[in-house]
């Protein structure tokens, strides 16, 4: 499936933007955890229930986001989670700048398999690749089998940021991609005399801010 947006989507006046810089981001995780739905929610701002069969091979979309007044172009790849496509996925790890690793909070095996996915990532991806762990389908709270605390604990063990997301409601979807874009923009800038950016601290601060404001 090719989710590419038309070229005109990237045009128009706006913040500083280098159209030649592409930041390759890959969605990985077991089949059925909602990778395609998450990407469509971020790209098109909508959820299409029951419309996606398992991704076959690889599909991608280009999306431009604005971070601190700078336009950042993400090339987001949606990968197949089935074992038979795993060798194809491995090939795409090598030049990825960021990986969003998903599990389904209603599916214990998808969470149990996260360690195996992280092993593959550390074997095939660049050493400095940005990794974020996402517990998807957070809207289906009545069927939850993986606690948020379990996701937090696993993320701390591997030193990666963590969010629970919902491709259906859009919960934390934009935040996940913007955090990745912010980290990639910071790395590309290489400003040694500027303020440092820590993606985990940023994600945690945004989660606390969201939690605080939800009671207002």
C-alpha cells in the first residue's frame, strides 16, 4: 500500500524547510497492532474502521511537520508484521533514523514479542536510531490486558520513550510523531552550543501537561 501524499502537499509559504532532507521513520510490531491505522490517523486525521487487511510488504507516506518553526519532512514506512515478511523489514532498518515500535494493549503476545523486535532492531538498525515504544489501542480499555505501568517499565529498561496511543481517537498519535521529528531536527542541527534535547524528557513533560489540562 502506497500512502504517498501529492507533491502539492509540500508546497506553499511557511517556516524554513530543506526539501532535500528526508527523515526515514519506520513503524514496526506484530501484525494487527494497528500500524497502518496509526499512520493513516497521523497522515489524514481519520480512522477507517475495518478497512485494512494485513500489510503486505512495505508501504510509505511523506509527511511534513513543523517543529520550532522549522518544517521537517518525515518519510514514514509501514511494515508488515508477519514472520514471512520479516527479512524484507530487516532491509529497511539499515538507513532508518527512527523506529516506532508498537504493541496492542489488548494482546499479550504482541507485548511479549517486543523484546524480540528490539533484538532485531539492535541487530539490523543503526546504533543511534531513535526508538519509541507505543502501546496502541488505548481506547479499548475494557479489553486491556497490558497495564500502562508494564509499558513504562519495559521502556525504561531499554532507555526509550513510551506512550500509549489510539489510532481510533487520535490520542497521543501526533505527539509521538512530533517527538520523533523534534529529536531528528535536533540531531540534524548539531548545535553543540545550543540547548540539548532529550526525547524521553520531552515526552514525559507533554504527558504530564496533557494529564493536567484534561482536568481543566
